[in-house]
């Protein structure tokens, strides 16, 4: 293994030397009674969400629509299964990639016979995954303020499953909906403590680009479609 | 870009002249930026209190940058504990060499890159390609610029200056695809090429938007998902990132991510905001076996050593100051001749590459203050441009200029000599046509775009005296009551 750390000491030395003279603070921020600005304050300045679960959900639904995330409420697992079956028929899918999990595992047995599952467990063949028509994952959280789905390499079958197949389907429970990013980070910290997964990703709508004349095109690389199937709490 | 580009200033001048006269290109840039402005205004208005959010962002970056050593060490400790490697590079060459050696040592053949302005800064692609590696830029705009053999036009919107028919022609020429005027079809052409690149690459190179100290993570913001794939599929991940990009806590991103999105593109949140803390961890399904973070100094410590301008290192590279800059809109991104264009580029480039060669950038501003106003982390951009002008003036002016001022003050202190000189001024007007348009023309930069005024016949004093004499004559004749 390469133990070369480069000019570590020299750079840290230059940094310390440079910082000997203090720079003025030009924008003293609002502070809570005598303290440093805390992340709890962010909420007072960022776009408001509303206190109740209904307001939270309404905002998530509104943002999903403008982001072109397809959000569907499902009463139970049977409805989730039926919805996936419908998507598979419409899209003429042959393979769907997925991982095991509390919400996904029961669905595997219910998949339509013409749709073969590619179950990601440890290693997988990249070409095989690339050829899949859809990817089915769970997630950690949904964020009302931004309309985002938060996945991690632990909750969503690794790093790639949620971003390589052209259609990403997320199965989640309404109880996973949090207010904002501040709450999301707090919740991740409680859940993982010091053992964070190697990737945390906030997915906000299907893959998009505006690089050509700033005109929006979906599906630049990853999913052209993002579907969120939401179960009751 | 320029044909006569020897000095950065000459290149700037000639490119500025050319692009300022390219009306269709300017119209395209303005159109793209007006779409941006609408989106940004709409999203910005949803904030309860943008001003306080901005003050807080500035305060957090101030804390991070003014304790940079502590936070970099904290990051390194957390990150290496999870199996990551940190390499500290003083300059471009050291960073390039590290990445080249790594590629060689690991038997890498093909490399996929997601957007990294630091990569542009150290000319990484050229170096890798020269050593025989296949390198593909995966961000659509960067991919287009790579095919075109041109640097990015804008560090957030790399090909904003190109029209779809130009991109279609480029794809037709380079990839042999059919021509189309649909942005959607053009995007799908690139999608198909690039999907292979991710699967085949054995090294993925990314930049990074934030270094998160308390959890030892690198945060990457993108819309397309290309960075997710770049750091998900290949077996080695290298993130090349400037040392100033620190935030103290993961939770700070709850503020920075929405602000970066709003200021950068007018979105509530950019498509994918991902934090990476180490290579694939035990029990995980995929991810790289190795994750190297290359910290780049490359003269950032020089800027850090200037307390007056240190806050220029608070920049989160949202690109907002470019988008609102009247100069950028007129001269375009390539004219700057820098890695970082626009107002912030004009502030930091003289620190990174030397004030003497780059001081002309401080003049590329109307000092309207739109950049300072729009900056999400409250950097005093236009005042820093003034500071650079002041610092440049404090350096010794060029010999020719010194001589000119000496001659001027000599003349002004001697009224008789001055009067004599004004008598000869019309002579200059007579002689000017002889040299006009040639290299010897002393007022060429003036006459390139305007007429040089003819010297009046006689000075003000002469005319005043004549006028007074004529009036006295009239009074004497009793003609004036
Ligand atoms: S200086 Fe401010 S506005 Fe300009 S890119 Fe940096 S953060 Fe954005």
C-alpha cells in the first residue's frame, strides 16, 4: 500500500503561518442566546415546511410533481406489487434489479413471471446490471422541504442500483418522511452513529441536465424516471 | 483562443474585442442566463430569510477557513480510519504525478471523470492522455467541451455558449451520429456513449464540493447522476479537491446544499447530493476498493495569507457571480483565459498565478457590485477587485509609463513650455493619418472603436483673450448698452 502522504507537513505549516493574522468576520450571523449559530436555526431561514404531517406530505407531493418524480400512495403491499406489475407490462420489462430488505423481499415472490429479478447481494456483473430495465430499492428517508429521497449504500442495495437502471422505483413508508435536511442529518446520525455507510445520497427527481441551451432533459445518465411508492406509516 | 496571445493581457484584450462584437453568441449567452435568473428569483423567494441564511453560511465558512489546519486534520483522521487515503499536493505537478503513478501502479487502462474544476486547474486530462490512458468526461457539458477540444466556458455551465445545431454538428463529426435539433436526442446520444465508459473504466476521478470534517466525507453535488456512477462503478476513486472546501459538520450541509442549488441553478436542491466517507465498507454490495483524496494547495495558502482577501476562499463555486456579471455577459468565459472565470476568477487568479500577469482582470469589472450582492456566502467580490487594483498600482509601474508621467509633470510645472506645447497640438492631428492603423499609432487602442478628436485651433486661453479684446472693442464703439 502506498504510504506517501505528499507535502502534508509543509502544507499544514503554510496554513498555520498564513492564519497567524486573523481575518475580519464581515457577516456576523444571528446567534441564539450567546451561542454559536446552530443547525436548528437553519429552519428559520430556509423555505418553510409546516408543522403537521399533512403539511409535510402536501409539500413533498407538490415538489415531486414539479420535479417529475412519480409519487403513488399504496394502501398495502399487494397494491405495491400490482403497481410494479403494471409498470413492467407498460414498459415491456425483462429484468429488474433489486436488493433484499424488509419492504422489498416480500415483493420478489410476487413479481410477474416474465420479469426476471437480478438480486444484488455481494458482487454483481456490471454489464448485467447495466442491461436491467429497472431498479427497485428501499430508502432511508424522504425529505419534505426539498422533495428528495435519501438513500445510502446500506439501505438501497449499494451505490449503483439506485442510479444505473433507467427507471428507479423506491418503496417507502409515510413515516420515513422528515421535514428538512437538518432533520434528515440528525436522523441519519442517530441511526448510524459512527458507522455511516460509505455513501449517503439525496436524490431529488430523476436524472436531469440543462447543459444544452439550459433546456431541461430528463435521463442524462441514470434514471429517466423515478417512482416513489408510498405505504402508510 | 487568440492568435497573438503571448501575454495573458494581450490575449484578454483581443478575445474581449472579438467576443464583444459577436452579437449572436452574446444573445445565446444572455438567453441562457435569463432562464437562470427567473428560476433563481423564484426559488430564492421561497426562503424565509435569505439574508440570515447567507450570514450564517458566511460565518460557517469563516470558521472553517480560519481554522483550516484543524479541520483538514480532523477530516484526514476520520477518513483514513475508514480506509481512505489522503495525499497533500503543493502544486499541479505533484497532484498529477500522484494520480499518474497510482494509475500505473494499479494497471489502470481507462478512466472516467466527473466534473472537477481542479482537474482543469492542474491540466490532468492532458497528462493522463499523454501517458496513454483513455479519459472520458462524463458530465454532458464537459463531454461536449472535451469533444470540441475547448476548456469549459463557465465553471458551472460548461457549454452554455453553444447552440444545439453546433452540438449536433460536433456529434455528427466526432461520433458519426445523425444530425438533430432536439436537445433530448442529443442528450441520449451522449448517454449511450457514456454508459459504456462507466462500466469499462477502472478508475473514476471526481472533484468535490465540500470536505466534511466531522464525519470524514467528501460531498459531491450534481444533476445528472454521472458523478454517482463515476464513484460507484470503477474499482478506484480519486477525488481531487482544493483545501479550502471545508465545512466543519455534516449537518452544515443542511444549509449549504439548498443555498448552492438556489444560487447556482435556481433549484431547491440539485439532483444528486452525495456524501462519500471512504471506500466500500465491510458488508456493502459495491463501491471502489480504494478511495484517494488529493488535497490541492496550488497557491491557495498564498491567498489564505492575505487576511483582507481571505474570504475569497469561502467560495462554494456556485457560479452566481458569473451569471449576473455584465462583463461576463459581454466578453464570455473563454476571454478570461483562466480556470475560474468571471468575478471570483478575477479575484483569485492573480493570487494563484501572479499579480503582474493577471492584474488586468481586476479591470474586467464595472464595479456595479452585482456579484457581491448575489454571492450566497457574502464574499466582498468587487471590493477585492479594487484591492487587487490597488496592490497592482503599488507594484512598480512599467518603465514606459513612468517616463510618460515624468514628462507630463515636467511640462505641467512650466507654463511657458506648456503654452508652446499646446501650439503644436494641431500638428499631431496633421501627422496622425500617416501612422493611423499601423503599429506605430500611439492612440491605436482609442481609435479602434472611436474617432480621435481633432485638436482645436488655438487654446482656451488664446480664444478667451481674443474674445475679451473683441468685447472691449465693441464697448469702445458704444455698441453694447
Ligand atoms: S464568489 Fe460567491 S457567487 Fe461567485 S461562485 Fe463563489 S460562492 Fe458563488
